[in-house]
C-alpha cells in the first residue's frame, strides 16, 4: 500500500491506509497541481482527469514522465543560474508531475510522497489532504 519513502511520514501513511489508495492519490495529486499552478497545464489536467475517470493509464504515465523530466531540467537550469525562487517553482512542479507519474504507475505511496513535496509544507499538506478526504 505505501512505499518505503512514505514510511518516512507515518501520518501520511495513516491517511493513505484510512482513505484507500485511489481516493487519496487523486486528492493528493489535485492538491499538488493546485499548489504549483499545474492545474492550468492541459497535460497535467488531462492526467488528473484520466486518473479520476479510469484509474492508472500507460498513456498518462508517459506524459507525466515527460513533464517530470521537463520540469526537473528547468529546475536544474535555474539552480545553475542561482535563480533560487525559479528553481523552487520548477522543482515543486517536477514533484507534482512525478506524483501524477507514480499515480499512473499505480504506486500510491510514492504518488502521495511526491505530492506532499510539491505542495511544499508537509504539515499543511497533511491538513489539506485530510480535509479533501473528509477525514
């Protein structure tokens, strides 16, 4: 159910256990996209819609992986230029894309872990995730 990385955050692992994989992953990805303004990106929005409508899908897995690579590259480029704020934005967007990628790989724990890091503040993410799941 949860990955080794999610075991680093027992409260997030408990939320995943309480609410179930699919609802938790959908809510976590939605929160990550909203926090990084990727909900305005057609590819990200499509991957989230696909997840909600049909569950994990190899087509969206590939698209999310390409987005993650694109955003990670932009983050490293910004870091190389010393553009800290720009680096943070691209890094968080890459984590949101990685959350979608893991979601479409049916790896719930990894998806929630990446979504939490896209959101930024982990404690605030837990609160938002519990609220989104009505826990």
